């Protein structure tokens, strides 16, 4: 027998009968099985600051300690989930909103998930923080001076931005709002990648996220 089609009542863009489904395996069950706390390590900083490099170095160190992890990288997410978004302020906000929802699901599954996104606006990062319970949002400020980021320019983006070939480029013609009080403040121009990653690991140990 075929299932009858039920027409959904729609209020705006959301269906009125979409409800959150409670899973049989709870967040606490996942955390107990994994043997460590869940959190979102939110790496923020200018393009070329070293967000992805440090995030992946942290991920490798955690993996070597048998910690369950995943890295959500800005470029990788724009290949799929956020492939329809540009770089206007509105699209940047939507980019972070979608990523925050994915990160929240990873954290609910008991993982230590790292996100490497410029995420230039304080309000967006605070929105993510407010969505996560029990201090699970850990802001990691990859604080690298603009001139150092521009000298690295691993993708040639600063050169294109200076030439006017790229619009709304953070640090050039679009603002970056630096964190005021991040949980971890990393300066890649002064330390090696390993030392920067260890700074994050030490924070996780000191705050009992990992043993």
C-alpha cells in the first residue's frame, strides 16, 4: 500500500510539521564512548593567516591521541554545501550560518570539530557561540598581521584583490572584526606551526576537553 501524500502547512519558508527527532543514542552516550568532551574549535583570521594549517596540525595531534575529530575547511565547504554562495556580506553571513549548523551536529555526535573560516564578523561568531551548549564553542584567533598574510599569499588572492580583480576581499576592501576575548590567541608570525598547534592542545587539556 502506498503512503498517502500529506500536504504540509507552510509558515514562511519552514514547514509547520517539521520537528526535531530525538535520537536513541544521546550526546552523552557519544561522549562516554569517545572518552573525551565535544567542542567546536572555531579558527578565525585573515586569509593566509594559517587557519587551515594550524587546524589540521591540531587535528593530527588529536588523532594521534585517539580523539574523534573532523575539520570543516572554508574552501572545502564552498565546493559543495556552500557552493551557491558568493562573498558579499549577506553571503558570508549565510556561509557561517550553514557551517555552524553542521558543526553543531558534529559536536552533538561527540566530536572535537575544527572549523577554519575567515568568519570576519563578531556577530556571526557570537551567534555560533550562543547555539552551542556547555561552553562547547572555543574561539581560536589566528592573529597574523595583514602584511605577513599578504607576503605569504598562498593562493595569489591578495595580488588579485589589490589589482581589483576580486571584490569584497577581507582585509583589503572588506572589514575583519578581530576577536575581543578569544579562548586561544595564536600568533603564527612568532611561532612555528607545531608550537601554535600545541597551544591549542594545551588549552584543551587545561580545560578537561581531553586527557
